[in-house]
C-alpha cells in the first residue's frame, strides 16, 4: 500500500485532480491517478519528448495551496509532525489554519 492510498481513499470524496510541479513529471506517477480516474495536473518538463497538456487554470491553484502550507509550517508541531496518527495531525492542521485566519482578521483594518 502506497502512502498516498490513505489520502486518496478518504471517505468524504475522492479528489478530482492531482496538482504537482514539474519535479513529479514521470509516467509512473501519472499512471496511478489515471487508474483511479483522477486528472493529473502536472506540467511537462522541458526535455519531455511528447508534450502533455495540463489545465493551466487549475495548476495556478497549486501555488495557493503551497502558500497555505508555508503559513501552517510556522507552527512547529506541523513542520516536524510530532503526531503519530493521521487524525491527530489533521486536527493540528485545522487548529493552525484557524489560528492563522484569526491572526489575519485582526491585522486587517
């Protein structure tokens, strides 16, 4: 079982797309989401012989997600992942995100 199997098979709903940067442009990485009927939104590397199109608008959303995790990693418990259980870690992510939102609201005029 791969480590991403647990995330992809969450009971709430399956993801519609996998967003990744050029570092993950490999046929084997693209094959797993394709088997699960998940769109792989990964731009091709410049040296790829066969160019693969990707949804540019959806790919732009990846930077928003990365910035959010950058803000969350300010919290040491999330950056070092002290929690052993996925549910405990997810709870810490939710708490840190709420704290970040509250902090941002108080900074705005």
